[in-house]
C-alpha cells in the first residue's frame, strides 16, 4: 500500500502546485499578452497618425503664402469692416463712383428668436451703401464686386433715377467671416 501511497501524494502535490501557482500565472500571462497586443495596436496606430500628420504638415507648408493670403481674403478669420469698406470703395473708384451713406448691420435680428448658442462656424456682416454714377459704370462695378476675392452676397439693389445719365444706386451686401 505504501507503494501506491507515495505516487498518489506526488500527483496530488503536482495538481495542488498547478492550481495554486501555475494556473494563476498562466492566466496573468494571457492577460498581459492581450494587453501587449492592444498596446502594440495602439502604438502602430499612433505611428500611422504621426505619419499622416507629417504628410499633412508637409502639404500645408508647401502651399504658397500668396495662396494662403488669397484664402484669408475670401473668408477672413475676423470682422474687418474698414478693410471691406475700403475694398468696395476702391472698386467703385475705378468707375468714378464713391461710397456714401455706409451703414453696417451685424444682423443680430436673425438671432433674436433663436434658442441656444449659435453653432455656425461663420459670422455674417451686412453692409448698406449708396453709389452715384452711370448705369454702365454701375454694372461694371457690380461685375467687379462679384469677381473680387472677398466673399460677398448682394442682398439688396435699388436705384433712384436722375435727370441725366447719373443715377443713385442703393446696394446691400452680406459678407462672411470665420469665427
């Protein structure tokens, strides 16, 4: 009986050591290898993101500063009333006209009935002015205003006919800027 007793004790000790020490270590090793796999994936993903960032930064830096300046003129990042008025006045001056009765409208009436914050990434600015000149000069002025780099929507047009070829034109425009 002692012959069978000693091997049974050794088998029970081996099972006890396996259950007490080896199985928890094996479970920890599986958990750690899963964490390692996830972290390796995250590291590979961060490398791809860094490569993409470098590509985009290179593309951004390759854009000419003149092109960036043109983009800023199309949609500026701030409201610059004076520069807008000067740009429109210089266009009018090409045709012998000058801006008169300039009124700036920040268009807060549209937001009075709105609930919550304004979620638009852009702001609008209304501008009303009067110019005096011939019809041909007025049409050329409007065509140049349309082709200018500044994004401008003409919202109102009206005129008062004069006794000669010179008429008084009232113009309303809306321009945009990034917030």
